[in-house]
C-alpha cells in the first residue's frame, strides 16, 4: 500500500472533502469560534487530503473562498444585528480586551482592516464582528470581504494541497514506508489539535480553569491545590505547563512499563525495523548520519554556544541557568534511563559501544533544546503567532528522531520514550521559569546569533568526525 492508497482510505469522499474544506474555512473565519479552533492546522490537513485525491485545485480554492466569505459575512451580520449583546457573549464577556483591540485596529485602518484583518492572527475573527457593530456599510464590507477571501483562499490552501499532491513523488521514498509516514503525519495533526484544545481548557475561559477556581473558592483542599500550582504568591497557576508535565509523565511511565515487560522489541518496533532493513535507502541513511552529528554533544554545543555567550554578555544568568539546567537534566536522565532499563539496540556501531537504546538520547535532547527555544521565542511574539514557534520546533524534532531509525541504532519505541522524556524536562524548565516574573529576552541580535549557530553547526558536520 502506498501513501496515496492510505490517504484514500483515511479521507472522506471527494464531495464530502470539498464540503469539509468550505466548513473549515467558514469556522476559521467565524467570530468567537475562530478564536478557539486551530484553523490553520485543519485547513492544511483538509487541503493536503484534497491534493492526494487529486481534486481539481480550483474547486478546493473555490470552496475555501466561499467558506471564508460566509464566515466573515455571518460575523458581520451578528455584529450588525446584536451590537449591544455582543460584549456579553462568551468568551468576549471574559476577554473584553479582544473587542478593544479589534476596535482600535478597525478605527486605524477603516475598510482596509477587513482585508488586512484576515491575515492578522490576533484580530482575524473579530474584525468582521467589529465592522458590523460599528455599522460599516454592508456594500463596502461585502467588497472588502470578497477581495480579502480572494487573496486568503489560495494562500492558505495551496501549501497543503501541493504537499499532499507532491508527497508520493518525493525522490527515493520507498513505497513501503509511506503508510508509516502517513500515520505519523496524522498523529501529529491530531495531537496538535488536542494540545490546542487542552491549552484552551487551562486558560481563563476553559473548563479546567473554572473547575479549579470553583474548587479553590469552596474547598480548603482546593485552595491548597491552587496555591501549590500557582508557584508565585497571589498569581494564577501555569496550568498549561502543569498539564504538559502530567500528560507526558503519565505517557512516559506507561510506555516504560510496557518496554520493561516486553522481552526484546515491541511488535511495532520489530515490524518497522524489518521493513527498513529490507529497503535500499542510501539517501535516507546519509541524511540520518548527518542528523546524528547535528544531535550529538558537539552539534548541540555548536547550536547553543552563540546564544549562551550573548546571555553571558547580557548577564542573563536566569536564561543561562534554565538552558544549562534543561540540557544537563536531560543528559543525566538519559544516562539513568539507559542504565536502569538496559535495552539493547537493534545495531550497535563502534562509537556507541556500551550505550543502550531506551530512551533515545538524540530525540530527548532535540525535544528539550527545540522545546525550550520555542517557549522562549513564543514569549516574545504576539499571542496569535506563538503557535508558529512550536510548529517549527516540531518540524525540526521529527526528522531528528526518525534519523535514528534510518541508521538502525534505535527502535521506534525508543524514539517515543525519548520524546516523552524530553517533554517532561521541557515542562519542568517552564515551571521553574514561571516561578517569578522575568524580563524579556529581546532585544537581541537574532539574525547574527542564528547565523553563528548555523556556521558552527556546518563546521561540525563537514570538518569534525563523530563524537
């Protein structure tokens, strides 16, 4: 079964898929709802499936266009007809600053705000509602709505569509691997949606947050739990970080118990290892070896040293301590886990003699480094753009982990265990960082520091042998 066949089985019918594209575009543009739904992830996934089914791209773009026009149009109508009641609707009743921010944006840019607002994350679903509440001319709004949707639909649909359409044409990708990669992609999308939903549940509007507030208000035990989670006196607890710690630690413990009870690799480990062993993948093996050097001690140092020197120069001892603590902590936990679990690798090259398999140190270290970087960067970004930092971190961590399979030194469950262990350390670092207010890490010469890291990393890969 190749990747196209796998997506045919997972995807709905072409007609239903077009309807889904339109509905996702409408919901993503709809006031209030669009604030809570990961529309970019959903529209990318739906358009990618459309690309696999080779639906005519013009129909996919048209459905996204119609959905976007309908979503903004409905939002405008709601604001126009229910101007006085809108501020009392949830979640605007809890976040009146969203309306204030949208009103300032609208007053600054006028009718052009409808066009611009569709591409500005924090105000995207609010601007049409504001336009209706301020009684913008329906005719002017319609033209701005249509023109913005004409630009928005291809910009959001084409990346996913082209990815889905071209995936099966990737050079050198064995057909037998494609179902595994399709499953991995689906799992990542689902986990991203679940994580986004859970993050909302731990925000001030979420059910978890409100349940804890009620518990703290009416129960002595609840007040103790609230104070324990808050970390800082008279502050709200960082529930998202606590949730990440609880979820990743629980999953890690469950997987580790399964690994300990299994004498040898898990069935999925052996099946994938046998499949990879039967394939000729010189290109993937070469890539895996390069990524192995990027993820070893020298590679990590090459990435970290420019930033550490900058923070040292700026006397940001807190950033240095958390970065060093996270990397040192994951190194200690990797050694401890490998020693206690004592799981043999599928293949042990000379430079890994004496090193055991579970958990994957390359994977866990990459997750910690990229996760901490994403968290630091996200804090410097507007709320509507923070998810991009985490998506970039995921996009870099996944190939780093998979490379260990392609060179045959880890089982699949080693990678999963390493990723979960890395998330545990990321959550602990975040909780430590949130114990008190911190000054922003910006301004900083980000382009120069990034260039220095890449230059050192290139030197490490091309001129220094395996560590």
